[in-house]
C-alpha cells in the first residue's frame, strides 16, 4: 500500500510545473564582457626605392583597392633604362632567330661536297694533280665545320636573348618598385609623407587599415575556456557610445577564430572572433575601439 502511494505521489509531482522546472537542466551560456573591436590588418605602407615623391594620388579618408597605385617615386631613369632593355632584348631575339649564317653554311657545304666529288672523278681520269683533290676534300670538311660554328653561334644568341629577357624583367621590376601599391583593399587612415619629399626604402608613405573585416577580442575565464575551442559558434554584440541604439542591433553570428594557450595573471585566456563590417550611407558601421560582448552558448 505504501509503495502504491509513493508511485502515485511521484506521478502527480511529475505533472506539476514546479517539478518540470526543477527537472529541466538549463543551458548555460557565458558572456565575455569588455571585448574590444580591433584591426585585423593595419600597416604603414613604405617606399621601396630611393628618390623624390613625384606623385601622391590619395589622401586621408579615401578607400583604395588592392594593387592600386597610391604614390610614385621619381621613375625617370627607370623608364629610360626599361626602354633601353626593351631594345636590347629585341636585338637579341633577332640574332637568336636569324638563320642566314646557318643556311649559308649548309649551302656552302653542299657546294664544297659536290666539288670534291667532281674532283675525285677528275683525279681517277688523272686530269688533275693529287693535291688539287686533297684541297677540295679539306674545303668540304671546312664547310662542315662552318655549319657547326653557325649552329653554335645561334645557340649562343639564344642564351644571350634569354639573358636580355631577364635584364628586361629586372628593369620592369625596378620601375614597378617605384610605385607604392595598396597591399589589400583598405582605408587611408593617415598620410605620412608629402609630395616632393625625398624618401628612402622603408620610409612610411601612409597608414592603411582594413575595414571590411574586423576582429572582436576579449578574455575568457580559464575554467570556462576548457570547454571552448576554436570554431565554437558564438554571438557578438557591439556597442557604441549610444548604447540604446546598440541594443537594438541584432547580434552578429560568428565562430571563435582563436583561443590562446597562455593564461594571464588573472587566470584568463585571450579569444577573438572575426566579423564582416558593412557600410551604411558610405560610413562603416563598426569601428576599431568599440566595445563588445561575446556570448558563448
């Protein structure tokens, strides 16, 4: 009887909302607070050659594309040298493809061979002296050597043409080295050099930052991070100074791109998430320096 009452009590309790609430295991989430939005790429684009800055095509606040020419260092001598190397390469190619000497040597060899055969017939008839025949035989052999020489000269010309082609490539590189190119799509944060300034290799010309992708970085408690690995799905919420407007924004879905192995003095790991930035009316929505939270389910 007591056993039956116990079963009945458990059955009634199981149907009550309080029992169901206590029985359900809540899904725990962890919020990494006080995170910071940071650059992924920020670089001082340098000069790669020595000279006067003759062209400066960009200014602060402009957006540039990958491989776009941002500035030019005086390239007058480089252009002249390039034109010279182009002419030398053309001359070398003409020499390498010239077969006049080779064809002439082959024709001369055929003529010398025919004359030697004719002199052999005359010698058998004793119409000419012995040394006249030997002279024609030597001329035929010499004609064969001229073919070998022509072929060798053609091979040397081909090698020289290859060398001139490399000299031309070097001249093209020297000309391109005087162009300051954007390493990737980015935003001109600041201009470091002025038009007409003398620059050296390594002199910063401008500061370029990447804005289409940013990184949200923060610290997570080491006890929590034991269950968190790279690739974990997370949600990111970014706040600006007007927190009321930030709270209306939908969280950004992403994945952890990095979980540090090192624990700092506060017992925390460094983690970060890459996010895609968007433009609103020509202005980037998220900016480096904004604060954010990372929610880890």
